[in-house]
């Protein structure tokens, strides 16, 4: 996971990479910021994160409960893995981590609310609770 975070940090702020690689990374970041729906489609967390932050943060889901976020302004990245690979907790955990890191504003957090604390529904479709991330970053 640390290598994934390092890769995303390098991709988002490639000033330490060789010139052709850095230029390619910057092209990709510009393209993703201009067309976030190509990352994951409409109404997907990956896309909404890019839209909500105006491209300031760029994230992508991977396999088995993995998500990585590049923060080019801070030359940093975040990689999250849900241990059992389930996606249900992934977006709430990523959003909560972004909140705790102060990488998202209140308005951006509100724009991501349905991913941060998604409703839990019973078989009839009635809301019976919400998924609440419960951890503190150290």
C-alpha cells in the first residue's frame, strides 16, 4: 500500500520524475480533471471526488477494496485497503480519511455525503440506518 501511495503521489506531482515521464503524468492529470467521468462513469465515487474538489484531488478505485488518491498540491497521496476486500466500507473510509487529513472542505464533504455515510436499507427499501466510518488516523 505504501508503494501505491508513493506511485499516486509521484503521478500527481511528478517533478522528481524524468522529463518524458513527468510530462506524461501531467497530461494524464489534465485529462482526468477535464473529463472526470472517463475515470469511472457518472455517479461513481471516483468521478464525484474529482468533480467535488474541482480536480484538486484525483482518485481511483482498484480491485479488492483498494482506493488511492493523489493530492498534487501537497505532493502527497493516500492509499486505503479494506481488509476483507468488500467495497461497502471503502468509500466511507476514504471520505473519512480525507476529512481527517483536512484534504476536503466542508462543501466538498457535503458533496460526497452519500458516499461518506451511505444509508443502510432493509429488503423493503426503507432506510434503517447508515454506514458510519469509525476510526481515527494517527
